[in-house]
C-alpha cells in the first residue's frame, strides 16, 4: 500500500456508504471521496443543517454526487434507531458503514440516555447503530465492511467496568482513551462473532487517522471556555498535524482496498504513526484481550438494549 492515495480508491458505483459525522473533518473528507468514486453516500449527522451545508460543499467539488443527508444523533439511542429504521425503509443494503463520528477530551456531560458522553457517543452509539444496520450490511451483493475509527489514544485507555460512566472519577483524556480502546475491542470482537456465525461476506476493520487537522481537537477547549487552550490547539494543528485529506486515508483504505481482511488495524505509517500513507499496524495488547472484549460486548448490549442477530445470515 506504499504511497496509497484517494486516487487509488476503486470505483464504488451502485454501492451505498454510510458515514457518521459526515458534516465535518474526516467524515466530510471521506464522504467527498466516496462520492467522487460514484457511491451513494448517506451522510449521518447530528445536525441536518450542518449536514446539508457539507453536502453543498461536496456537490461543488463533485457535481454528480449522490448524497442523502439524514439525522443521526449518536448521543440519543432512540434517534439512532429511528435513523436505522428510516434507512431500512429506503435502502435494500448497505455496503460500507464508517463509524467515524466522535468527541474528544470534553468536560463531563451525559447523553440523552445518561451515558458519559465520550463513551456514549464514541462507543455505545456506534455499537447500537451497527447492530441496527447488521441486516442491511448482510444484504449487500458483495463483501460489505464495517470500519470503526479509533485513535492512538487507545494506548492510554483502560476499560473501567466499575465506573464506565466516570461518575466517581472523571478525567477528560482518560475517558477519551477508554472510548477509543472500546472502539477497538468492539471492532475485533465484532469480527470474531461475524466469523463464528458464518458471515463471511461482512468484515469488521479498525483504523485511526494519526494527528489530523480537524475541528475535533477544538470542542474540548471551547466547552471549557478556554480561549488560550483553543489558540494553543490551533497552533499545534498548524505545526504538527497532517491535513484532513491525509487523515482520512486509513478509513478510506480500510473501507475499499482489496487486500483488507477482517480484524485489521490501519493507520498512517509515518512519524510516530501520526502522519503519512496508510499501512497495516498493530494496536496494543489491551485492545486484543478477548475476555475484556466479550465482557464489554455484553455490557454494551445491556446498556443499549441492542441485540445483534447473527442467525439471519
């Protein structure tokens, strides 16, 4: 995959791609790339207005883009279910699901369902969404893929089953690390369960963008009301970060490249895995712990109420 770029993506005509957080950053960049290759892109956004603005930007660059902007608020499980139901009413299959949306290092808050927001949005919302869309992914004519966006921050994460919601002790970065570790545990456990139930035409893959210049880094400082930290983050992005276009490459590679198999982890292969072209990488040992992954799966099922139906393959 040396030097792989967006130009190396295969044609995606007649394929349907769902991208969460499609209105900005990596989601917007990825949606534009999928549209340029001919896919129908379902832009799953918390704000339809911002989603429509993003769609207009894509159409300026890709006049023939086929885009479908829909509300999907990962911080509200009933909204996630409604999104999936609406999709099922109009689409026969989903070929690629990019679990991309996320929040990072924000002050403690809770979702509509009472979950700590980083864990609730980054992990539980995507766990529920994937479960609701499993039948559509299984209905694709060719191999379908579930791509879950993690982060190098998973290495500082620990799944605290005694305080998953950070009610007793909360650190914005430790909570973020937990959510990104949960993303990987979920992606790998999903691949094991797909394989164990004979879903050979659906694969689960994980990725991370390295350090990409997006709006993700600014939400925490803004919610804290810290002008100084917002300015510092802007300077760090300008000096250290790669572009959103580069940061989206691991997700796009994981979603479309021919040599990807289930259970892979794709990230930028340059300096400290923060920038550069995509390559296959190894996440840490904690992310590969099958006992923790199985326990997290059961806890996530209990918290969301979403049961994966693997029996209808």
